[in-house]
C-alpha cells in the first residue's frame, strides 16, 4: 500500500505543471512615443510564465498612458498620471495573449506578450 501511495504521489508531481516563481516586470511609457515591458536584466518581455507576478510601471508623460489587458486583467495608469504604479498579484494564464498600449497612440504604441 505504501509503495502504491508513493507511486501515485510521484506520478502526480510529473503530471502537474509547475507554477513559476513570482517575478517582477518593468513597464515604461513616454516621454516620447515609446512603450516597453522588460525584465530586471533589461530584456524585452515576450513571454511570461503562468502564475502571479508584479508589474511596476513608470509613466513618464501626461500625454501617454500604460494599459495592460488580457486574461481578465485590465490595468492602466491614466492619461494625466505621471509617476510610478505597482500592480501586484496579477495572474498570468497559459495561452493568453496580453496587450499593453498607450491609448492615445495605440496605432504605434502597442505590444504583446504571451502567457506560457
């Protein structure tokens, strides 16, 4: 019986996908027509592992804003806001495409990343 329980536990660990350790991602918008989302090492974010993460957003201009939407998330800094916002506990899901953009300049300031 004990061997059977150990076998079941080992099998469950192999089948259950791992949840990524929480990470922080850094978004910037403005002061020119630029919008980015990067890791702490400065690399551009194209994929984010599933799990709960923190996004720190620096909005550098009252002419721009930073929206993040997808998978039930809809966060934004607001057009008149200049400063830093921290969005903690955002749950990223596998297979979802997340979009971040500047609303007044969405034609040139839109990017995406994928939940993996």
